[in-house]
């Protein structure tokens, strides 16, 4: 029996919704705006300093899956593996590849000016630019 990676990622994204609600009292509703809520959660996670490796890995997985699933639902994308990073998951929308786990890593690492919400909001402009080049 083979497992569907997209279904597995959706399940991880659902875990993120539940954990954010129970631990932070915030609602994630699969919208681009909810990525702003997740940015706030990331800020709270990092408020006391760098995350321990096991906590970083857990939240990276949860946040990457949720961010990717938002792109899938809002922009009509699909989960895919990334050809340049074997085993890494990406989201493809109209031939444009997004790396939600990459942005999750940067946000959770405390990289300045990185935001899940701005990543989600800018994606339509990137798609449009690629379609014009097309």
C-alpha cells in the first residue's frame, strides 16, 4: 500500500491548526491572512531565544505543511517533490514552485524581515510575472 504524500502533509497541517489553537489560542482558517497569525506564533516561539533542535524540527514541519496547504487551497496549487532537493516537498501553482518549508525554516531561525504572510501575499505576483515570461 502506498501513502499519498499530499494527504500526509494535509494531516500535518491539521495538527498545526490544532496545536496553535490549544497552545496559543489562535485560529488558523486556511486563508493567506491566517499566515499572519502564524507569524505571531513564530514570534512567541522565538521570544525566549533560539528553539531547541527537537522543537525547531517539530514547528518547522507543522508550519511548513500549513503554509504549503494554504498555497494549495488559496491558489489552486498541488504538493510536489522538489527536483533540486530530493525528499523535499514544494507547492506548484501554474508551473511556479514555492518552498513553504524553506520559508518556515527562515522564519523559525529568526531571519530578519521574513514573514509567512508576506510569502503568501506575494505569491500571486510571482505567478503573474512567470506567466508573462512564459
